[in-house]
């Protein structure tokens, strides 16, 4: 169940972050409220996930996956410019999340 909480927390964080763009500097009421609602929900869900997932793994997945997906949303939906550096940076974020997750799993299994 912890992994489900974490995944739902990521989705809530993505909605909250996207709401930031739609709020137009807090000038739009519904997106402005959505920021606080979805970030609150996200943090609640991530906190619940910490019952079984190490904080370093959960937080890196939550922030890394959220950041990578928001970058892709920015490029596709908001027509932000795409560059080689941006692509490489997104790939490095994903690689870092995978690396932290693998390291956490190896350490639990007694391998180094």
C-alpha cells in the first residue's frame, strides 16, 4: 500500500505544480486553491508511504519523478523550448532516482 500512496502522492504533486501555471500568479481562484489542496494531499500521501519506504527513496522518487514529468508537461502542453541540455537533465534525474532506489534495495539485501 505504501507504493500506491507514493504514486498517488506523485500525481497529486503534478496536479499541484501544474495548477501553479494555471493560477497565473494567484490571479485565478480555482487553480490557486488547487495548488494548496493538491500539495497538501501529496505531502499527506508521501508521509503515509514512509511507513514502509525509506525516506531517502520515497522523497527522491517523489521529487525526481514529479520534476521529470512536470518538465515533459511543460514541453508538450505549455510549449516550453526543448533543448539537448533539458533532455539530458531529465534523463539524469531519472537515472538518479533509479540509482538511489537500487542502492537502497542492495543495502537492504546485504549487498554492497
